[in-house]
């Protein structure tokens, strides 16, 4: 299914919804001047954008059709994050996605076809929003039997998500999203889950009031925190900005390892070495904690391997190892994206080298390497584990907006 909808700004949003439901305002002819005057002054404005809908049967799908414009739009958004890149979103869907893919593209205005002036199409340069969703039915839990629309990447393994919108166009996109959700082109849905929203997002600040005006139930909650630390230009300055006791611990552990063992820090930089490196990373990841071992199912392992290759090709992957006396003792998988380093997963040897705290030593080396590369923010991503604060992390909120398709 591929549908392009042009705006109808002359008809109030309330009137259009009533018309779709087969109702009429008392004593008012729909579409007339009177209906515009009598519409609730607080009603949601009509959609003023052109919307192209890539449904589950669209060919090409939204990821293919929007590939050349996706990251350019992301760069113009309020919160440009790695997890919203085309590379991450598409590989997540390919490997972990389930259900029906629905991607909406929002354009400002229309362009005429020079060969047929009567035919208008979205302006490629006018893309102002992309809403990537998937529809699935819940089999168990409180939502058993209900259909949900979720952001691609939600909930697992994507730390920040959102609708991708050019800065300043958020409300117009929200109006049009609401119009689609309440229209005939949308699939039947029981709730819309906007999970893992970054603290900077308007999807938990501005969107809720718009949807509440339309009579929908909206819940907003804080899901988690994602500690991060702003890095100075020198490693010594970084150490001075963290707790004195922790600064001493980092230095002590690094110096002990360097004094007593043959230490090597290496980065994976080519596809030729990636497969062997991923074998080692997965071994150390599973060894480090029981919950990490249970998390790394065969299905998740396949995702990690495919994802790592894709991100290395795109130039985002940071996969580093700490070797002690020639043996890998710790590994860290992160993403380097626009002056930020995002710590995604890690593992370390809990047997032979545990007494040397190889995970902490490697993290110190990685931060030192990041500073040398000009990285400005080290993001520990979601979770309030104690070590993140010992290394200087400060909380950044992660939010969630849940829209329930029933009256408030």
C-alpha cells in the first residue's frame, strides 16, 4: 500500500473526523463557512502537509524509498541521534522487526510534474518528517489481544527513538499524524507507543496536548536515565572533573596492569578482522554476567553480527579490546556518531583476569582514546549502573508517550 495524501486546509479537523464517522454537526452543513466558525476554537488544526504512506505491501518500502533523504532530515532534527539513522533503523527492522511496517513521510507543499502540470507530487527537498512504525498484536500481558503501533526499534536494544522531524515542524507533523491515525488509511490500532524518547524531544512535551484535544487518552512517563559525561580536550582534565576517590581508582588500576602485565589496546578497523573479533566480543559478553548470557540468544547474536558489519561499513562502529599477556580480557562495543561515543555493550573475563578489573581499565582507555579523537560527549546510554556515575556520568532523561485509542 502506497498512498499520498494532500492537505485539505479549508475543512476543519473536527468536521473532517465527523464526516469520516458519518456524523453531522447539529444545524451545520459540513464544509461550509458556518462549520469553520462553529468548530471548537481549541480543535486540532487540519493537516497542512502532504503525507506519503508506505504500508506493509508498499514496494519499495519506506526504508528503500527514503534512504537518500533519511539522514539529511535527521541532521535537521531537534535531537540527532545514532539510533535514528537509516542504517540502524533499517537493520533493526530487518533483523528484529515483526508485524506490519508502516512508514509515513511528511512533505511541505507539493511540486508540479513538468510533463503533467495537473499532477502534483511531494517535493523531494520538502521532506520535514518521517514516522517509522510497526503494527503488531500482543499475545500476553496487560495488552493481550490488543494491537499496538510502535516506533521501529521499540522497545529492545534501541536507547533513543522518536519521530524524525525537522526542527520547527514538529507540531505540523503531529497534526498530520493524528489525522492519519483517525482516518481510514490507518490500520486498526489500540495504542501508539512512543518509547525511549530523548529528553530533548517534543513528542512528550508538545504532542500529548494535541492528542488530548482530539479526545484521546495520553500517558507520559519517565522510562529510564541515560548518564553521559561531557569530555574536555585533555584526559587529565577529564580525570580532574570526576570524584577524587574514583580518579585515584582509575589511575591505580591502569598503573597496576601496565606495571605487572603486557597490555595491549586495539580497535577493530576492517571487515577482514570483524568476524573473529565478534566471536571474542560475544564470548566475553556472555562470560561477564548471567543476565548478559541469557540476553544473547542465537537470534540476538545474529542481530549483533549483522549490525556490527553494517555499522563498520557506515563508519560508526567502535569495537575495542584490552589484551593482557596476549589474551583478550575485556571488550567494548560502542558507536561513534557526530562527536559522541555511545557505549552500547561490553564484556570481560571473570575468571583468569578478574583481579585486574579489565572492564574498568578498558573503559578508561576508551575514554582516553575518545578525547584524543575530539569526542565531546561520552554517552553511557540507558541504565543507572553505579560505574557510570563513578566515571562522571550525569543523568539524561528517557521518556515515553503512550496514546490509548479510547476517550480520555
